[in-house]
C-alpha cells in the first residue's frame, strides 16, 4: 500500500547506486531480485579488488558526516556501545571483523586491531572460522534471547562477531552434514573459558528447542552444579576450573536437543586437603557451610560455628566471617539446591551428599599424637575423640573402625596378614588420602547421576541415530609462584590441546594439499610434538619415569628429580642450579619452574577400605564400584561412546616408537588398582579426551586474557602479544588467508548441493565435472578441485548454504502455489458435485410430490 523507501537525497548519489538501492528495497517479494542477482549488479561488480580504497573513502565520508554534526553509527555500535566510531590511519588499519581480511599482516597490525576493538567493547574477532574472545572483565548486555534470535541461521557477516555465531556454525554444520561437532575452548586461566562454555550451551539449547522444556532447563543447570563441586578460587581467577569437562549435547537428526552427557577429567583432589596461600577450597564447601549456618543446621552436621574446619581455614582468619556475612554464599547454596531439584536428584540423595561433604570437613579435624610403649615408639592415636566421633557419625561408620583404619595398616607376607601401626605422619597421610578419595568419588558419582538423568529418551530417538555437539572446557595453562604436580598435569593437558589445534589447522591441512596435488604455500608453525613425546612416551617419558620411581619404597622426591635429569636430555628440560627439588620445562606457552616436593606422594593412589562398611547407601556405592582407567567411578551400565572409536589414520600416521597418540581401550574397563597411579589415570584421561575430540568436526575458540589485574577496558600490549604468539594466531591468519579449511569429497559435495545446478528429479554422479558445474553455477571464486575433493575457503560453505536455502525457498513457494491450485480445483469439483447432488435430490423430491 505504501511506496518503498528511497534514499534521503538521491541527487547526491550516482545513478548506479540509486538503482541498486531501489532494487534492494522493492517490497513485493515476487518482483524483488534474489541475492544472487543483486551480486551481479554493475554497481557491485565494479568494486572487486578495490577494498582498501573504498574503506579509505568510507572513513573520509564518516568523518565528513561527523563534522557536519550527523554521527553515523556502525552496526557494531548499535548493538554494543554508544561510543563514536573513529578510523585513524585508514591506509593501514581497518576495523574489520575478520583478521584474515587484513591486507597488512604483521603482529603490530593484529594487536592494534584487537586493541581498537576491545576499547569499543568489541571483544570478539574472527580469524577465518576461528573466534578470538577477549575477556571484558565486566557484564555485557549482548547475551539475551534477542541476541540468540539475531544469530540464528543468518549469514555470519550480517552481524558483529559473537560466540553465538560460532555456536550457530557448529549447530548448522551438524544439521547440514549430519556429522558430530566439537567446540574446543582454550586459553590461560582467567581468560574466560568457563563463561564461554556457559554461553555456548545457552545458545545451543535455544537452537535445539524441543517440546520437552524440562529437559532444556535441566541442561542449563548442569554447568552451575558441576562447577560448584569442581571450581575454586585461585591466585589469578576467582572461578577457576580445577577439572576438565567435556559436555556432549545430543540432538535428533532434525536438530532438537534430546539429552546431554558429561565426561570429567583430572579433578584436582589435592585441593580438598590443602590450598596455596591466597587460594580457597572448592566452592561447594563454603556454599554448604553458609547455607547450613543460615538454616541453623550446623549442629546437625557437627560443624562448629566459631572456628572453621582445618580443610577450609586459611592464613587470613576471615573464613567464618565471610561465611556469615557474604550474601553470595547463601544465594549460591540456594542455587545449588535448585540445580539438584531441577536435574532430578532425590531429597535422600542430596541429604547423603551433604553428609559426605560435612563428613570430609570433620575428617580434616582429626589429629594424631605419638604414643610410646615398651616395644613400639612409632604408634599413633587420636587424642581428641570428638572430631573422630563426628566424622564417623556423618559417614555412618563406627568410630573405633575408623580410628583403626587411620592408625594402622595390613601387610600380607607369605600368606600371613600382619597389622602394623602408622606413625603420626603416616596416619595424617591416610586421613588426607581418605578425604581426597571420598571427594573424588563423590564428584564422579554426581557426574554419573547427571548423565543418567539426562540420557536421551529412547521413545523420542535412539542415541545411536542422533548427533552430538561436544564442548571442551578444560583448565587453562598455569604458571604460579610455586608450581606443583597439579600444574604439571594441567600444563601437559594444555600441550595436548595445542597439539590437536596444530594438527588440525596446520599439519593435516598441508598433508591433504600434498595428497590431492594442490599447490598451496607452506606455513611454518611451532610443532610441540617433541615436547609432548618427552612427557608421554614409554618407557623414558617424564610420566613413565614418575610411575617407575613411585614403585620404589625408598624413593624420594630428590631421587625423582635426579632421574628426570639423567633421562630427559633435551632442550625442553633443565634443572636450575642451587635448587635441589626443582626442575624447569619449556612449554609452548613459556618457561615454567616446578617444585618437585610431594610429587611421589601425590602420584600414589591409596584407598581406605573401611568406608565400604558404611551404613550410608551412597557411601557403600562409592567404594564398592570400581574405577575406570581414567580414575573415575565406573557407571552401572557400560555403553559404547565416542571414546571407544579409534583415531583417524592421519593422526596415527608417522608414529614410530612413541605412544603419544596411543588409542586407549574403552574407559569403562577397570584395571588392577595396585598398579594405578595419578600419572596413569592422567595418561588415559588424555587419550579418552582426544578420542572424543577427533570424532567431530572441530570449531576453535581462543580466549585471551587482556590483563593480569582483571580490570575492564585495560589492554596489556605485552600480555596479549605473548598469548597470540604461543597460540600461533599470526600463523593461523596466514593459513586461513591462503588455505582451504573445507575439504569435501566429490560425492558428498554433489549429493548436498546438486539442487544449485541440476533439476530436482535428476541424480547426478559424484564426479569432478558435476562439482565443477555446481561451483560455476554458484559463481564462487578462489576454489580448487583436487583429485577426489573440492577445496573451499572458510566462507564458501556459508554462501553455498544460503544459495541452497534460496533455491529450496523457491521450491517451497512453487509447492505452495501448486498445492493451492490443486486444493482450489479439488474444492471446485467437490462444490460442483455437491450442487449436482442437490439438484438431483430436488428433482427426485419434486417428482415424488407430483406423483
């Protein structure tokens, strides 16, 4: 009814631009030209190859408009910020969403680009199909449901870079190609990985809307619950993940979410018994203490209200003050109770969890004293029975049995069982080992219970027919003032993630170019495979040497470091002079000095059998169930998962004698407990994690920490540059500029896109010629055909999918018209038949009346 809009001052613009805009603004969708036709408009075709000059002209035009008093805002500002948009030095820098589009490619250009964007609260930037995310250290209002709608199934360039766009890309790839996807979030501790994982789950839940709203609610509650038990405050991060989490969201073939599964790795159990200066225990201990305090239930759970238990006490002496006065602890306790309820835990199960947690806190208060007798001088006893009685009551075991288990141990020699007493130090070690084992098994049980409650409903879809999007959120690279066994494991895990990134982005891509006869420029990158071999190979890798030394009763931490020095003769390992219990590693992210104190003790695995006698059903279950090869509690039913599948041949190729990429057996298989160590659990955990990751198509999110002070809008040039260097971002930009990130077999390509060049009833062969026909019809550029595959740039898939959607849209319109015409014809026939029937009835009735 109303005429289409026009330019404000058409006389100021050239005829070509006026005509192009008028074509874009035609209201009648039948008369409006398609995107494909608009791209062929002379006004658009004339700009090819003139990007920089046009950007310079636009920058000048914007400055001119601003001087006239009319501030033109970009789409970025409309969404993110109200700051005016300025472009300085437009001949070298352009505020672009994708670093691949930079014509001047060096470290200074990239760092300047990121700094400018960060200053305007543009925290996300693309590097081809990879997302860089800078931690804003403040809340941004860009994650609401309105933004989820904005980033749902649209062309990536139509909106500013966003983590929702990466989640949407993974989801669309899963639905389009019917293939599992994997989103790998990496970065230093405090770079924002955990929050990024939350946002991805939020958007995937939005995209995979199912009829079961309760299931969506459950999935959203999973992260807060496991993070309460697995996250803690460290010196550099108030919510640091102290475990690795791989969350698999399961979808039906049509893309509706139908379930979820968590795999947990390498929980830092040693944090339960001791924390470094300035750090805290796991969040859940403070939440439950505050919750029980405000509910006036501390006495029920045998907890003191004046002096905090030893396991959560610290050097400041303010723990109880914070528990009593901090509202956040109480709110979090209520949130955890809500999570338990929504996910489906019973009241009895939650009550048992609380008793076990408070039992651990009371166990930490048990103290030992030496007693000397005529024959023994190394015997220990518990002088204060109150803490012992409290712990025993909460764990539902006899206090005498608990005391005996802590102060003595059995030795079997020549078929004879001998009971030997423990020294004070040994008894304290057994107490702490029991607390660690108790917490670790409880954490595994919670994860297994979540998996049981969130498994797919077989009536909706069988899990084998569905598809997964996996989200990896693992602890970031750490380098503290004092680094121990936990930091070594964390940093080796990060080496493995970096190796996988290198393999996928650089090694496999270049290998495929060679096999397909593609002439592509080789990009040099820093390969950390030799360093990974130094850690993981058998029998002379660092972890193997650690296990070997742990088996010797007389071994000490000093003999361990000596063994490292004698056997690890490579450029990545060194031993500083003048410090006996110390060694250094040159990681991909920089040099780290490790303190070897207590390495052997932390590597050994002890189990306190007395807990199997508990009357608490949950405790019985925790200590009667076997452990898997990854050190987690085995689930009641073993199911085949992605972890049991083998690695692709590309990753296993070239292996000589090392087993860095060794394929593990199914993690459900339990092992001989006597031989297991934390290092062996760690090794199998890495293999299990990698075997899950290689099954899916990966999507990388690189989280960057802009400063060490956790301050908003503060950009440390040196810190960001260091992270960009060791993560290989510059090399990634180069290979994304020159390389082809999508490599699709001819048959698969034709099967997916034949609509673009062939008629619907035709079934073309998956040949080179048919691929060529589709690509030429689509009018794409910069693609290459190999011997068996089509090589496409990262942006081609999006363009092809949009063309396909446009073609299918036309087909749907045609179908709608034909169905409408057929329906009208059917209705006309029925109406005529009805009219004729009425006339016949009338005629018969009149005849009857006349007679």
